C-alpha cells in the first residue's frame, strides 16, 4: 500500500473547497463541509498533522489528493 501524504487541516480544507465542498458550520474544533448530500467533518487543529483515517476519507471523497503536490 502506498504511503499516504501528510496533510495539515489548512491543506485539507483547501482541497475540499477545490473539490466543490462548502463550509456549512463549525462546532468546536471541527468544521463541517457539504457537497450535495455528502458531508465531511474535518478536525481543525492548527498546525497538527491529520490522522491517516481522515486522509483516507479525504482520498475517497477526492482521489486527486493522493497525487496532488502541496
């Protein structure tokens, strides 16, 4: 299995917005994005690397994440 890219919340947010998601609301340190009927919850801890499970979910939503260079 190929290595997952290391992303921080700001980079993931940029990718979600580019994929057509829009920021709906924030609850605590989690930002909720929506595209049509899809929902994506992004834990937003400034400067910290996202957990691999979050990155896998982001790749399922937008496969371009796997190949995109930051």
